[in-house]
C-alpha cells in the first residue's frame, strides 16, 4: 500500500536562552544552515547591562575599602610595634582587612556572574545544523530554558512513515521500502 511519511533529521536539538527576557532579534530564518557558534537570536540586554553596572560599582567600592583596610592595618601594626598602639586596635584592623578581602571575593564573583548573564542574552549554536522551527518571535518574552529554536543535524536522516500499528507489528525484518516524493 501507500502510506504518508516524511524525511526527517535523526537528531534535532531545541535551544533556548539561559536567561529570561524579551527577544530583540532573530538572526536566521527557518531553513538556514548554520555553523557551530552561529548567532541565532538576541534578547534585549538592558536588564543584564544594568546588573553588570551595579556589580562593577560594588566591586569598585569594595576595592577602595580594601585599600583603606590595608592602610589601616599597616598603621595599626606600626603603632603596635612602636608600643604606641593597643593590641585590640590591631586585632580590629586585621579583622576588618580579612572581612574586606572576603567581601572583595564576593563582589568579584557577583561581577563575573553579571558579565556571564549579559553574555547569555545571545543564543549561539553548540553545533552546526539547519534551523527547522522557531517557537518564539521577536518581541516575545521568554523564560530561561524555554525552547526558542529547533536545530537539526542534517548528516543523518530517517524516513518516518505513518503506518497502522497492526501493520507495523507484522512487518518482516529486512523489508525494503520504496520512497516516492509527492510533489
């Protein structure tokens, strides 16, 4: 008999952004062949840029506080060594220095995370393929991880045929199918 079917890629991947936001632009259309690391779409980066600016400001503030804490710890150490300073004051200065160093580590991590979040506003391919479908349009708001585009690897294809279950169960091994395009 004759049965309907289609030729499909064996491997398809649904890709989405790592952060949520409004899609600013789609850079390729369905049917476009793309190479690895090709830019597929971008989100509006305004929120992520603002978060990066805040993180930069926090990092700069903590760096300035570290310079002051280091200078204060040095002064307290020198005063203590001359006998003009108290051990308690030196201990406070050294504790403040350690606390400021820990805050610097935290601010540095927050800055790196904000920079990464800004980078996640661009959706790149992790392998070459053909764009087979878009699940989102420019201007649409998407959540992190929501499938946005489907990318198929064209090197391995399969014929997908719609057969009745009873017939499919009775097919012998090694049966040959003849495929005819309906154009």
